[in-house]
């Protein structure tokens, strides 16, 4: 942690990275029919049994969406805090991004530039984030909804844009997951 970096910023960064990686890991196919997975006493062993099963055809939807959505929220809050020391509240990704972009336009521009699918087009980026604005809140209680539409892939690309923006604008920032260098 550098002298300018606060404990809060470090916790925000570590949490954003945790949920980013949780999104990646919960996106992987697995073998839900692997009855041996339930026989283990440790979650790592059970997960390994399910991941190494023969079928690997089952996949999750809500967990990666929730994890990527929350990681995006935390990356936005981190970037804003790094820009001006302000700690934002709320879960709406669109509103959080607009507040970040207003307070630190260069940070917003970097996130847009780093978003693979919008190719630097602000309008397209805004449309992506607007469509996923309440994904964290809605998908946590998906069973209460008759219809929800989202994609782990779309959210991965959004999360990755904010992650790359942190790396680009704050190359000395280190998380517990990448303590020495960024790829």
C-alpha cells in the first residue's frame, strides 16, 4: 500500500477483485451429477470433484451475474474514491457511473475506452451499463421475478473495463490477488 492509498481503498480493491474472480469461477461449467462431490468434508475437494467430473455440462446463471455486478459496483466506487476521496453509496451501476463520470471525466473516458464491446463509443457504453444497472439487486432475488435478462459475458466485459481502468490509472495499486504486477 502506497502512502496515498488508504485502508478503505485497499479493502474496496480487494473486494472488487474477489467478486470479479468469483464471477469468473462461477462461470465455469461443472458436473452437477457428480455424486462424489457431496461426499467430501471440504468445499475445495467437493468443488474439485464437481469440476473434474465427466459431464461438465451444467452452468450457473445467477451467481456469476451477481458476482460480476457487485465487482463492477466496487470498481466504480474505488475509482471515484481514488479520484476525489468520495465514497459513493447505492447499487445502481448506471447512476454510479454517471456520478463517477461527472466527478472525474477522465476516469469515465478511460472506462469507456477500455470496454471491449463499445469500442470507445460513449453512447454504446452508456447503453450497456444502463441495461445492467440493477443487476446486483435484481438477480440476488431472481426467484421473485417472472423474467430477468442478463448475461455473465456482458457483465464480464463491463467488469474487465473497470478493472483495466484501475490498472491503467493506478499502476501502483496492488490487490491481495495481484500483489506484484498486472497482466
